[in-house]
C-alpha cells in the first residue's frame, strides 16, 4: 500500500474536520511513518483533491500489538481543495465545493499540489525559508500584503525572533525602495544587523528637542513617570504657549494680541521655546500679589523643571543644540529622508532613562504617522516595536497613554497613509488584544505559556485553529505563518541569516573583548553610569603647561594635546609608568584647618587647576609642589567714610541671580 500512496479512508466528517481510519498490517510501521502531526495530506473527491492538515493521531485500543494488525485513527482539518478544470488546469482554493464522502481515499499529497497550496498567486513574492514538510519547496510571502496591514512575530525567548525580524526587514527593503524603517530597540541588538543600510542613534548621538514633545509627553519627563499634579499641569498648559510666542517674538500684551495669534500656538504645537522663558514666566506668577493659592504649585513645578534640565541623563533633550528650530534636521536624521542609501534607523533605547522611554517612543511613533500622513504617500514608514508589550500592555491602567494612542493610531489608520507597524513580543498575552487583532500577518514561533498560546489561537481563523496545537514544540527558527501574506497557514523554517548580519547584544556570550576585570577602566564605567562628560580644560591646559618648569612632566608628554579630562588622566597614567622608577618621596601632609569642614564659614573650594594637580600627584607619586597658600583670602578693602559696607551673600548661585532678573531682560522683544 505504500507504493500506491493509499494511506486510509474517511470514516467521519463534520464539514471542517474529518477522521481517517488506517491499518498497520502485522504491526509494521512502514505506513505509520508517513503520518505526522502538522503534515498535509490529500483526499480524493471525484476529479478534485481536498487538502487536509493532520493534528491528532491515536489507535483504537490505545495499545500496539506486535505481529498483529493495528487500527489507528487520524484527525485532520480541512483546508481547501485543488480544483481540476475541464482543460486540465489545476488551481488551489481555500473553499471546498465537494466534501469527502465516507470511504474516500486519503493519500500522501503530491509535491505539485503542495506547491499550489502555498502559492500566493502573486508574482512579487519573497522567499524567506523552506517548508517544514518538504524542504525542497520554498516558503514565500507577499511583502506588500504583509506591510499594508501590519505584521507580528511572537515567540518565547531564544527561538530566533530577532533573527527572523532581520530577515523580513531585509526582504521588505528590497521589495520597496520607498520604505523607511524605524526600529525601537530596547536591547541595543539590531545595530549590527543592517550594516551600511542603517544609522544607529543612541544617547550620545541623539538630539531630540524637548519642544517636540506634546504637553503630556513633556509632563512625563518633568514628573519622572509619576502621575502629574493637575494644578501644575494647568500651569504648564498656560505658560508653554506664552514661552513659544516669546521665542517667536510675538510677546505683545494681552489687549493687543489677536485672537488668531492666541489660538495658533498651543502647548502641543512643535514650536521651539526656551526653558529660561518658561522659568521666567513661572517667576513672574510667583511675584504677583494675587493667586496665593497657586504659589506652592508654582514653586514645586519650578523645582521639577530645574531638576530635569540639570539631570545629565536628559542631555539629549535639553542640550544647547535643541534650543534652535532644528525640526527639519531631526526628522531627516531619524526618519531617513531622503536617506542617502540608509533606509533603516536603529533607535537604541537601552541608555535612555526608564522614566522617559515611553515619552520618546510616543514622540517617534506619532511623528512617523504624521510623516506618512502629510507626505501624500511619498514615504512609506515601518515602525518596528521590539518588546511591544511594554508600550501597549493589555491592562489599560498600565503603560503610558500617549504611547498607546500613537501605536494604536498606526495600527488602525496607518494602512491608509502608507505607515506600517511591526510588533515583536515574547508575551502576546500581555499585549493589547486590539493591537494584535490589527496585525493581519502573524509569525507564531514556539510559545511555552498556555495563556500566550490561547491568545494566538483566538487570532487565527476558526478553520485553522488546530494549527497551533503543536506550537509549544516547534524548533528554533521555525514558525507557523498565517494571514494576508500567505495563502494558507504555513509551517516553515526561516533561512539562516549571514553571521555578519546577526543581531548582537553586549552580552558576555556574544561580545569578544581583550578587556579583563584586571584591565578594564572602572573610571569610564562610572562616568557612563553617571552620564557626566568631562569639563572643557583647553584653557586650563594651556595655562598649566605654560606655568610648568622644565621637567614637570616626563619627556614626551609636555606638548601632548588633551581633549578632555579623561584624555589628561590617561596621559598621566602613561606617565606613571615612567615615574615608577623614581624613588618615592613621601608626600608632605597638609596641616588641618577648621575651615576644611563641610559647610564651614569660608570653606575652601579647590579650583580646577588644583584638582588636576592632585590627580597628577596621585598618579605619578610626586610630592606636592610648593605654592602660595590658597586658603589665605585677600583682605577686603575698608569702606570709605560714609559708605555702607555691602552685606555678604551666602548661597547665592549664578543661576539664582539670573532667575531673579526682571522678565523684560529674559524675553526677546
């Protein structure tokens, strides 16, 4: 029976499923080896052949008897049929015109029928792998259909999601030259996956001006991810438009300002403004006689804003480059317009503070949709959200509302304007089901969690629900693809990606380095943790070298250029090796002074020159050089007769003095 392809006969059928009965003669397994869960078989019905998917097998007696006939049953799901027309042409259709009758013969599917089943009927298809059932046949998808109505890749950790994303994006770029891809990369792993096709943006190269943020997004930064205070939000809503008009030079008084001018700029309008103007407006309100009840909220808001702009982790938002109107440069760099042969942007989010990641993701997704909307179809945008359950969680109480709204808008309306969405997640059960339902093409890789499997089963059409019965045991790099981009649910294995295109993280299993715990520079690690850059010491460097006597530094180091503090320290470390041969001289201890105590009256603050001098002494083991006593303060001149002595100001910084200036001196006319 093996030679004539007959496997069994239909003994039951209910319209969507059928049961096949077969016999293993004499306990032989030659016939049973042709059956396997997940394989397609064929059932002859007249001239046509019904295609079915095996999803369950069992014997009648739940046992196996050697040297005796064993009857077993196979449960199959009906997928479609191969129609044979009058002229002999064969085509596959998902519908079934004639259902199998009892006794209909079930047999192995032909290779030609298998190719017809997975043929999308379109010419512009891309090969992404091989069929699991027959590795001689290519697994193809229709990329325009995949991008038009979004796609999702789900699977547990370690099954190859990132590698599959890399393969699909390379195919998508080849299929659509107008496509621009923005990858929200929370693990910084896609930088090596696209080579010369991508631009990598991290915290060191990012300039995302704060004025591009809408009010809720800006408040997420100011309030550090905590729920905003309503009164302080109202103050921001009133004062930010005033600061924007002050930057544009339209600071007329309220009686003369036209109504159209008042309504043209809102707190959400992406128009530049200065934080100094915003703080000046807050100070102006604090100085008013009326409104005593809002003064505590004004002072609290001022402290929060100053804390944000002084935090070095937020330098990408509040740097000097973000004060001018750089929206064109920002959009051109992030969204690759025109692109210059690099259509992919890998936006690394790992170095961005966790309390503002949601705001940054919201800004990027919202701007991607608006670019597609206002470009009249000239730019096709694809936003790929890795770990999407972070941004659009299933619980509406979790997550950041503007981010959820921005991604949901792309999912619901993006196809009308050429904006596509790619969702990658390992926990589909924690993802907003509305977002997943908008993805018309899903690649389901291995999922171990039962709740996640149930979510995928609910997303697959009823006629294909049994396809996921074996989703918990498929191999790495293997997936079940279903949706608009494929003709029928397809079990396939992705093509292996070249080694130089594999996504890589900075984990110990991937990154190869010569550094060891004994040689690694702990100072640079701490500097990155604190996100503090070294000061500009060019002026100090020149004055310091000019004042040094001959032999102050070892030979070869006198004229070396130093770019920053770290460069200077590295040079001194190199000089320490030369100085190690010298006989060490014990340092002269400094005498104790009462004004050395923290907070003491007239406490001494070392200058930049003295700080570098102490570093140099520590690294080169040299005794301190004799210098003038820095603790001796020059005598204050006595006031002239009749002149009142100016009182001493304690704790008054330059910033506080600037903020006490009148409003007219801070706002440009």
